[in-house]
């Protein structure tokens, strides 16, 4: 089964993704955590990969890619640590239902199969998922939280998650798109977050309004034809940031522009 990596920090007592991925996946999955958390996860019968003192989700993702290349993995999956999953009740309608642990292996096998034809594979968020029905897979669209990847493609093109401090997943997807490397996103299954984005632990330990604005500007400057800097106001914000600088990405345009460029 395809190796699964879950970068995590500061969430020893709450590992939602680990609990949700199913028994087969837990046999091959690793929580990628700092050294000081290793023994705590192991005591709770969780398999771990010690990332030492590597801090930040961008650096943790890059640590995973480098580790996968070193170990010779052709395909891997990287998951956020606060996820729950749903799938369509039936092909006949767009309604979703909660997944059951024994069936989760179907999702990982589907992602692994798609990675035979695509270098990066994602999963639809639950929000607005009904717009994708009756399709089961879509192409050339945003992916976050769930990333199937062939690590060698990032090394080949020197595309690195640690090029950004935040929104590093957007950066990597855009870089791949603009090199003509499209993706496949599964849309008859979905991911959702347990609790609000920015829950204690993870990015919340270092993300603030200043860094958010800096990184949003950096992404818009890196991809001026495809990323627009915007100011957003939400009822519940990250670390108190109800108003923040963010980005609006033209994913379809980036995908089409990359496909039109000579290889």
C-alpha cells in the first residue's frame, strides 16, 4: 500500500486524521513529528517519523519529500492532521455520507492508481462538492489538505515546499501547472476539517497577520498572471485574524496556460 505521511506538531492528544484513515493505512502511515513528541505518539501506538527540530509545515512537507526520495518511494500521500472524510451515498445523486474505517482503503488505492498517470493527485473539500456531481474525478484544479505526489517530479524541477513559509501547497501546485504538469482531483470522496482552521497546534504556533500578508504578497508576485492579492473578512479567523490579506488564484487559467506552453 502507498506510504502515507501526516506532518503534525502540538496535537498529541488529538490526531483526527490518524484515527480516520483506517486500519490498513495505519500500518503504513507515519506521523511526522518533532523529536520531543515521538515517544508520546509511540506510547499511544502511533507509528512515527522523527523530523528532528524541523519547524513549520512548509519545512515538514519538504522533509517528507526529501525522505521519500532518499528511500526510493515512487508515490506517497501527505495528509493534514485534522481531517475527516466523506463519500457519495450513490452515483445517482450528490449527497455525501460519513466514511467507515474499513472502506478508507478504497480511497488510498484510488489515489495510488491515479498517480500512475498523474504526478499530483488531490481530493475535493466537502464545501461546494455538489458542483462536481456526477463526475468522480476532475482535472486542473486546486488541491489542498490531501496530496498524492510522485516525489521525484519535485526534485527533477527543483520545486520545493520550503520556498514559501505559508501557502506552500498553492506554490507547488502552481509551479507544476505552469510546467504543463496537470493534476487529478477525486471528487466523489471529500475531506473536511474537524474544528476551525487554525486550531491549536500546527500552523497556529507561528502564523500571524504580518506573516500572512507577507506570504500572500510573495505568492502574488511570484505568479502575477494567476494570483491576485485580496483582503478577506470572515466570522471566524485564524488566530484572531478576522480580516486578513489572502490570495485569489486562477487555477484553471494556470492549468491551461501550462498546457499551452511548449515542453
